[in-house]
C-alpha cells in the first residue's frame, strides 16, 4: 500500500497546533521545497485552502531569508506579511515592517500599489445568492468595473456610478 504523502511530514504537521502562522509558514515552505508534488494534498489534509498554503510558503521563504524579529512579524500578522512579501528585501525591510505595523491590511495593500488610502473609508460586505451576484456583476461591468480573476475590480466606482445614475448621491430636496 502506498504511503499517504503527509505521513513523512507528520512531525512537522504537529507543529501546526495553535494559531502561530510562522510555524505554518515554515512548515508549508518545507513541504514546497522537499515534496512539491504533495503540496496541495498536504494542504488539503491540514484543512488549509490552496491559496493560504501558498501565501504561508511565500512568507516562510521571504522572511526566512531576512533577519526579522519573530515576535514583531507575528504581531504584524500573516495577512500583512503576505502583502509586503512581494516587495520586501534587506534594504527596505525596516521601512516596510514599520509601515505594516502602522497600517491596516487594506491601507497597506493600497500603499504597496502606490495608491494613497482615503480617510473615512467604509467596508460593505454583501452575501449574495448566485442570481443576485449575477445581477450585481452585470451592473458593475456595465458601469466601469472589470473582471479580475474570479472577482471584480473597480466595484466601488462602478457601484457609485450606477447609483448616481438612479439619482442617489444628488441633492434630495
């Protein structure tokens, strides 16, 4: 009988107990290097979605090469670590870590793209049924939004445009 792919790395899997993302990052980086063909099945076994496992592996690779204090990186969190991982190097490490400590994840992502955060920005979360999402996406695309992978880009401006055409946002006397 063929061994399950994760059994050879079971010792490392046991380190995943708790919510310490640095251990997870090191673990998934080790899996990626030593048994890349088993990466996805091990992630699935660990009940980690593929994207998160790749983010953790990236964090393990990037920050494993830098001399960043683990407590400091842990305080920043894996979401912000993943955001700056694409940009960080030895020369800008201190600057980007300080920026990550002082910014929300959303603002940090904007700053990394060269955009400025807008003070007072609000978050709106929608839980749409498939039919509702189809209508929503059609409206977004019809008012300037665009497809971006499996999602939509430019939703905010497109939704505002659609609503203003309906008369919202204008003076209602």
